[in-house]
């Protein structure tokens, strides 16, 4: 059965993004592909194979259920790491499968030790420390107790990593806060080393930190948004811009395009209202096309009388309100259109392009939010 719209995912774009990130980090650094939020809306099942084809062997998820989806879809023996939620009841399965996870509190650490003992194996943990984000992480005052537990349980706990997360490396307005975090992390790391305790990998950087604070790169970077072809913010892009080669000022490529098609046409006389209510009165005799996507498909109501789509390579406007299942667009000046003609909501058509950023700006959403809100039931298609 046909659907009302499709999201295309470009494999070659992903490969280019990873190649660019690799150039930034150097070859010795592991890139952990962050696939939380259903791979930022792209679909874990779609991204894992593409990522492995691009040489990725490490994935990060927010939760245990996402980790299992990576586990089931990987074809290589790629590492999987849980950054956030993991119920104690799920520890057994996660530890058994060799999936590693962040530990930021004694409760989880002790639970992991119990399970590892029962299974007669090692739990693979990344110790997350509080450096100033103030969400999760062991406090500086926890360090002695933490050290003693880790020492006592060396046969049950595999110390895969020592990690933290920055509170806004994508904006210079957080510069002082991020700098303080870098320092705090270093203090923890040095202290552990002085006590004779090391970790397999030191990792702190997300996309923004990788680009803007290269000293945070260390052994591994956890890259989400950049792998999907977006700068964390315009500011991060501006910061890098000068150092990008003239030949390629735009090294990050968007993976997704969102496409629908024309459902039907209608002629509207000057002075008539279009759609619900009276938000749009035809200023001239017009022709509109109906496109079968609406707010139930993730096309925000905020785009009523605001949105733009591409038809036949031309930018045309949404007229009237976005309804649950459709929008009307003004095609008065276009000729020769047919039912079923392609409508681009995000992406390129001929010489024109609607970017996620422009789309996001008019809906007041950041890239991250817009991507992850694209409904799961819109089919994703992998393209070259
Ligand atoms: C989401 C997340 C990342 C990736 O962030 P991006 O800005 O998308 O690169 C890295 N580390 C942690 C702990 C995260 O939660």
C-alpha cells in the first residue's frame, strides 16, 4: 500500500559525515554513533547497517530497549553502550549480552555487581562523573567510596570508561561552564590514576565538543547530530567555517528528505476563504493543490500560512491552516501539474532546497527535536 509521504535516508551522506568527523578526530579515536531517539528519528534499524558499512563499530543508546534493537540489527560485533535508562530488572539480560552502560549512582553499581556475581561474568561499565551538567554523575565527594567498591570488585566490574557530558558545548555563552567541566573531569581522572586506577577509555565529547573543544576528544567521541548531517548549532558551524577548505564549506550532509505528492486540485475565487476558519482569504483567483500531510504526520500547525514546499522545483506557500491530514498550497503560478506529482517538504527538488533548519526555524524547533518528532509510521526508504 502507498503511504501519504516518505522519508528518504541517504547512505552516501552518512558515509561522508563519518569521514568528515574522522578527519576531525584523527584515525585512532573511536566514533560511537549515538542512535538514541530512534537514531534521531531516522530509525535504529535503518542506521545501524549503514553505520557498520561506514566503519562504525560502537553505538550509544539512551535506554536498554534501544540497545537491544541495536543488538538485533548489528551484523558486526559492534560495541553497544547505554547512556541513560536501564531498569535493575533488565541488568541481567544487558550484562549477559555484553552491552556496556553508564553508571552514575551507587544503586546501579551495586545492582550490577550482584548480577555479575550471579552470572559469574563481568559487567561492562562506564563511570559517569559529575562535572557540572548536574543531571547524572558521581560527585567528587563520592570518589573514595567509588574507588573502594571498584577495587573490591575488579573481577565483576570491567572499567570500560570514565565519562562525562558537557552542558552546552554548542554555544560560547556556556564557555566558562564547559571550561570548568573540562578541568573537573581532569581532576577526577588524575585522582583515579594517582590511586592506581585506570579505565579503558576516557570519553566526554559529543558533536559540539568535538568541533569546538578538540581537547575533549580523548579515546572516543559520542557523535549524534553531526552524523545525521547537522551542525549542533549555527554557532558551531560559524566557529568551524574559516578552517573548512574553500572546496567544501559544507561537509555535513543531511541524510533525510521528506516527500509527499499532490492529492488533488481546486480553483478558488478571489475573496473566498481557504480551509477552516478565516485565516486565509484568496487575494486573487487562485488554484490550490492539496497535499496529504498534516499535523498528525508531524507537519506542525505553526506552519499554517507559513510553510513552504517544493513542487516542480519551485517554492510554493501553504495557504490556510494545517489540518490533521492535509495542507493546501498555492500553485496558481505553476503550469502543467498532475495528481501524484512530487511534493518536497524537506529536501531538494531541481535547484531549490528546503532545509531542516529553515523548516525548524518556522516551527521554533531545534534540529534535534524536529528530527525525533518525525512520526515513526512514515516509511523510511534507504537511498544511495
Ligand atoms: C545525546 C548525547 C550525545 C550526542 O550528542 P550530539 O550533540 O547529538 O552529538 C553524547 N553524549 C551523551 C551522554 C548524550 O546524551
